[in-house]
C-alpha cells in the first residue's frame, strides 16, 4: 500500500446527489414536517425609523387556525449576541425601530395559509421618524475583520512624484442574493433537546448563537442541513429567524416552521452593501506603479456592524512601493449587510481593475501590458513568496485563446452594435477553516465518508467521494457520503471557496489513516480486508486554530488567480449592452473535477455580467424602504443574455502549501474582475467611461 498523495490528475465523475435532486427526494429545510407542526410568519415594522407604540393582534387571534401571536413580552429577554450571529441585538428586544421589516411580532398558525392571512390582520402602530438613507449617513472608521488601516511606504510622496496620476471614484449599489430557496428553519424540542432543520451554510456555528440567545447548552442543539437551495453568503451567518423559530417552538410546545417569504428575505437576512470606492494610482512614465491608495465606504445598519473589506485585494495584487488603504462605514436605516459571493475582492476588484484600465489609457499602454509591468513576484503586503502563482501563464493563455493581441483586426461594428473589448485580473483570497472528517472502509471494499458539510449546489459531495476513492485506491462509485448534520465530524463552512481545500484535506487525511492501518496489518487490497470496518480519522488544521486568510501565519501567501477577457456589443441608438464572448483562464491549484470546476467558473462569469449590467436593490429615498421586494421586479441574467461562447480553462498546478490535496478555492474566483472588464469593453466600444454599476442604457447614451 502507498501513502503518497492521490493522483495529481483531474477526475471526472457524475455528481453523487444528482439523482435525488432530479427525482425530488433531496430534502431541504422546509420539506421536514414533524408531527404537530405549526407555521410561523414574521410581522415587520412598516417604517424604517421610529418607535413601536403598539401591536394590535386581536383580529389576527380571531382568525381561523391561528394559535398565537407572539410579541416581545412573550419571548425571553435575549442577551446581546456576538459573531457568528449576524446581529448584535435581536429584534423584539425593545421598541426602537431601525429598519423597515424589523420583526415586531410572530404569527403562529396550523397552516401557512392561516398564518399569512392573519399576518395581514395584525395592526402595527409606529411613530415614524426621518430615515437615514444610502449616501447620507454618518461615516466612521470601520471596525471589523480585515479592515484595519494599512500603510506600506509613503503614498503621499509617491503621489507627489508620479508622472501619471489617476484618481477616480467608483460606485456599486446594494444587491440581494436571491437564492432559489429562501432562508428558513424548522425547530423541534424534545424535552431539553433542540433540533433545527435549517437552511444554513455553516451549521456548526448555529448552536453557540442559539444557546446564548436562549440560555441553554449548545451541546443539546442539533442542526440538520444536508441540502441548501443556494446561498451565495445569505445563509453564512446566524440570523434572527433561526432563534425566533426555536423560541416560538419552546413557547408553543410544538414544532414550528419559520420559512421566509421572498419579501421577508429583503429585511430578515443580509445583502451586499452599497459601496463608494476612491482609487488613486500613482505611476512613473513607463506605467510602473509607485503608489496605490484605496478608500472604501460601505453602508451598515444603525446598531449592527458589517464591514466589506474591499481593500483586501489592493494590498496583495500589484507590485508598488507605497500602498495605503482605509475603510469606512456609513450608518443608515437598513438591515445589516452580509457577505455575498466573492466578498472582499468582488467589490474591491471593481474599483481596482477599473482604475488600472483607466491608468492604461492614461499611459497609452495595452491593459494587459500594464498588468504584466506591475506583476508582483511576492506578496506586496508583506513580502512573503506565493505558495503558487501562475498568473503570468493565465494572462498569456487567456490572451491567446481570446486573440487579445489581434482584437482590433476583427470588425468593430455589426449593424447598430459597436463592438468593444475589455480585460481584468481575477483574484480571491484563500479562506481555510479547521475541519474534521471520518472515513469508514467496510469489508466488502465500499467506503463511507462522514463530514458535516452542506450541499449548496456546488457538487462538494462528489469531490469528497472522489478524494476518498483516490486515496483508498477504489472506484468512486463504491464510496458514499453522510453529510449535513452536526452529529457528524465538524467540518468547515460552505462559503469562502473553502470547502474543497479544508474539508477535502480532512477527508484525504482520514483515508490515509485507513491506508496506513491496512499497511500496518500487511493488507494491500482494500476490497478484501477481512475486517468488518477500518475507521480513519482526519483533521485539517490552520495556524491559530481558526479562520485563516491568505496563509496568514505561514511562510507562504496563498491566493487564487485568473484573467478574464470579454467582448461586448453596445447598441449606439438604444444603449443596450450584450455579452458576445468571454474567456477566463485561472490559476487555482489542482482542479479535482473539471466538470464541476468549469460550471463554477462559467457561473462566476455570468454572476459578474449580472452585477455589471443588470442587478441593483433600491432603497426608496423618502421612507427608507426596500423597493421591488419580489423576483418579478428584479433584473437577473437569463439564458438569452448569455452566449455559448464562454471559454474557461485552468493552468495545471499543485499547491501543496494551500491544502493536503494541492487545491485552492475556485467557487468565487470567476465572479471577480468581470464587472471591470465589461466596463472597459463598453468604453472601448463607444467611448463612454461608466463608473457606477450597473451599466444601464441611460449611462451609455449620456
């Protein structure tokens, strides 16, 4: 037997959860119906700022099927909470109203129809005050992870000495995640044991928060969450509805389902915040950067805090002697934001890469040549060597596949459509989390992987089965997986592009533990062990034992890289924008499954196109409410918007510093840089420089 790493080659297998999904047997949170189940809906404040005066529930209580209408007096006095709770103060704690939709009551009924009907009968009396809206709030220095002021070198001197200066401000609106499955929880008590069937991306974080809120032992809380109908970050933290469902079940003595309506989703969980980012790039006459300054502002709630660390990529992408970053928050009357797919770099690269494209224009350089001239051989932030960085090759391969150097040999117009080309760098930090896994090899040569991971649609179960099969030397169709239950070994979350690196490494370690046990017994055939079961335990650890970003505390800086090239058509009369062609090439460590990886990257490019040209959530400027709280009024990319000509490929590499299996994260990498590339292509087509997303026809025509 061998204990060498699994083959470095890629693997192709069908997704193990596909059959259950296409047959409808995959069970999501709302599919669980314990005996005696009650249905709960939240009653939200009708104003964005003010005080709650009274809740009149008499009519609702008289409605057929209604069991109770709970207000603050019926619930425990919730203490102040801390992360991973998304909020510090639970709703229903006092009479202060900080955002429209803030929960002020819970209607509980025998059916969802009865609960919804009764909700409309609850009268909420509020004293309204003027709402603070986006762009008008008080700004203060950010106080959050990854948002400390950063200074390398002397930016002011670099700015003074620069031959070329670019100073620009870039805006992006708030956006909601709009996962197919809205957030929801089914809560059931069995004496002092609490079970939640939950739509959550990190179930291990839920028990500590709910235990604190309800004053119980976290070990008495079980979370079951195998299948999640998409999340994109909206289900990453612990939100009030999860605690309120548990509290309502305790008060009523029956199981309670609290599943958010689409409109509830706007105010009961987070969203990507509004952002204003100012970039200052200082360069010499050759285009070499001598200084970078990045100042970012995002909105947050009145009492809860969220910082979007958009300056992160600026500290770690381009070589410059001086780098200065600052982060601020602006408090407004909205619910607190939360990470969205490609947080940090997603918003930050919109500003940084747009500014780089403008610098290329000012310097008279090809945008690709400008980036090559400022390529960082080591981490600009701290000088550490990269664990693996094949970005140069990604640039070259992307340019070759797109025919970037020959782009102006192709027609610049087609009927009313002006044709433009743009490009940008892609990058994502590497989040890694401590993870555990177990592998059981049975005497018939089949194996079971056990790990508390969550299926959010990325195919993680398939990847983990592949890893175990390769390590054990058996076919992947002889491996099954148990997942999505806090009774299983604690694994990392399903966010931050971290699962394959973190949990995959733990699975590999567990499988190698099995292999080593067999070797010690002189057994070299896993299909004929003669032992009922051989159990391997695996663990993936991080420096400090907690969340690890970019290899902090290790000798290497760890990031994923890529380059994206896009061709757009712009209708000069109507201002319409169409994606015609896109090429993405990525350096992200070992690619374990090309099929699922390619799907992730194509999805990322589509995600970036939607951000660039369609998506925005709007706060009504007078009363501070979210507008258009349903999918019928939300612009999202559909198949008709996306061409077949999306070309995705990967640079072959193995990053042993990032993970035991040589992989880095890819789930969010493809969503970065696309917006800046699109904006550059629009400028190339019609000469209009747009610095506010989304890029809409009126901006082009202006």
